C-alpha cells in the first residue's frame, strides 16, 4: 500500500497524471487497507487478542480514514480550482478535519469501551507515548523554526505524528510481550 | 508483585488461552500478569481468586 502511494505521488508530481486521476487512484489504493485490516483482525482472533472493543474501534477508524481521504482530496481539489478564501475556505477545511475528529473520537471510545484492563492500560500508555512524541518534537521544531534553522510546517502534522508515536509504542510493547515468553 | 498463576494453571492443565477464556480477558492479559509485567486491578484479582477458589493472598505475593 505504501508502494502504491509512492507510485501515485511520483506520477502526480511528474505530471504524468492529473489531479482527479491521482485522487481516484489514491482512493482505490486505500481499498487495499480492507484485506490488510481483515488479516490483522483474523490473526488477533486466532491468538485470542481480539476484543469486541477492538473490532468496533477498527470499524470506526476505517470509516473515518476513508472519510479523511475523500475529504482531503475534495478539499485540495476545491481549493486549487476555485481559490476559496474566508468562510468558504473554512468550510472546505472541515472536510478532512471532521473525519480526523471522528478518528480521535474512535480512539477515545475505545479506551472507554475496552473491558480488558490490560489492553486498556496498554492503549493508554501508547496514547501518552504518542502525545510525548508530539510535545517533544513540536517544541523542538518550534524553537528551531523561531531561530530560522528549519522551515515552517503545518500544524495538522500533529495528528499523524501522534499516531506514529502511538503505533511505535504499541509495536514495541507487542514485541516485548513476545520476548516475555508468551505461550 | 509475584504470583502463582502459572503453577495454578499448570496444576489444572489449562493453557493461557483457557485461563483467559475463563476470566473473560485477553491471553495477553494472562501472559502479562503471569510474567509479572502487569499487576491486575482489585476486581480482576478477586475474579482470579474466585476462579481458583483461593484467597487472593495465596495467589499474589507482595515483593
């Protein structure tokens, strides 16, 4: 899937495909997530790691992710073609942001709905680790930017950086569990 | 906190998955508790004690 995104980005930046084609290909590439997620869930079910809360979270997050891709594609297209500003620009900014809010809500609901206290504990630790990564990198980058060392970056990066931090933390804890001698 | 979960489970010939199913938790939880990487909450400790029909202090031993 990452390779697909890289190829589409390469084709788009080289001008080989136009904007709507790139958007449609990106949306199609996103569909590859479905078998990936299903395989992940099947593995979790087989190894006794799948809780109903994880299933609900995955469905909600997947829905929000598709909404995000559609919203972002539409917002970028509308902005580039129509050059919107003021209230219209505010409205199109909501297109990708509302699904991001839905992703954050899904994560929050997972912490509330997860009955397994150890899984909830791990998810909380991973969220806090992601938050720590955002705060540390954000503060560091902010001062580097203040002193003209690095270019400005958009604030929407906070969410992907937090999610990456959370993913790294979850991966590390899963590895530690396996190394800890799980039967 | 140390615990005798692994021994008690072995005495009954239960796998981690068996114990997890009886406690209605994930197998990861059983593994983390057994290996001492996670101390269960009081309600879960009571559930474990009830399942093995033993007092909590006979299963969990403070360091």
